[in-house]
C-alpha cells in the first residue's frame, strides 16, 4: 500500500485523474442513489442520465458560443510564398493586379500583429528565407484582401447566419535595415530601414481552423442523448396515465 500511495503522490496525472473520477462518482452517484430509492433503479437511472446530459448540453453550448473548453485548432496565418521586389510584376491568381483591390493596413493593426511572427519564420527560413534573423529587417507595409463573411448564396449577410467567408490574404512587406556603427559608451543605435534595400514580401492566407468543432460535436451528441432520454420518460408517463385512466 505504501508503494501505491507513493506512486499516486509522485504522478500528478494519475492523482488528477483519480480526483475527477471520485468527483464524478460522488456527484452523479449521489443523485442516482436518491432518485433510485424513490423511483426505482431503472427509472432513477433514466432521470439522472437526463439531468446529466441536459447539464452537459448547457456546458457544451457555452463552450460552443465562446470557443472555450476542449476547443479545436485556432485560426492562424499560413505563409504561401515570399517574393523579393515588386509584387505587381509577380502575377498569379493571388497577386493579379496587385495592389488593386487590396486594402492597406496599419502596422499596429491586430491582424498584422498576429501575422508578424509567422512572416518572421518564413523570412528567416534556412532554405527559402531572405534573411538570417529577424533583426536584419523591419516591416514597412501590410495589405489585405478578402476575408468578408456572407450568408448562404450571398444573402442573409448578418450574424449569426453569415457563416461563409471569402479567402483572406495578407501581405507583409519588409526591408533590410541599415548597417550602423555602435559608438562606445552610448546605447546601441535604433534600427532603421535602408531606403535603397529591395522590399521583400510574404504572402499569407488565413486558416480559419476549427476552434468550435469539438464543442459543437460535444453539444450535439449530448443533445441527442438528452432528447432520447426525455422522450423515453415522456412515453413512460403517457403509458402510466393511460393505465390510470383505465383503472
């Protein structure tokens, strides 16, 4: 027994799992025990299971709405390719007519701040990157296209029916920094963009992820079980009322 207690105190995952198991047995088991003594074991189990699944539906709905709980993959930016020089001369379906139909963003925009770490990884990639480290360049511009939400068949374009999205593209443009000599005894000079450097652009696309997929499946599954249990209880009540009416 001493070895078992030592194992439980050493492994926090086992101890945490036992805490959850004990809580479920005590809370759900106590409810079933009270209902079972008053309604019988079968009916008590159905009533307790209906209450539990109804509670789980409420929990799952909250997770589903706010994207919390055991959520899925969060939205993120995915780099498509990097281009050095004028993007307008690159061509292709994505950059056709660039920068026409593209909206310029401030570098302080939340979408840009979310995409900058991803662009750093693409720009400093050992195989396809243009720079050795993120200290060798500074962002100078950001442009986006798409990302609009709409309803089915382009109608009902308002929440919560605008569940469809056009492809969202984002371009982060950077330029190399000037080489500045450090003066002994003074703070290092602040990096500044080299105006003669060729701009380098990273084209990214928004991956919407599946943040609410897991809570949605959880809520729908528990909702189906809850509906089935409630229907069985309702059917039993109707049969009981019919028997009482005959007697």
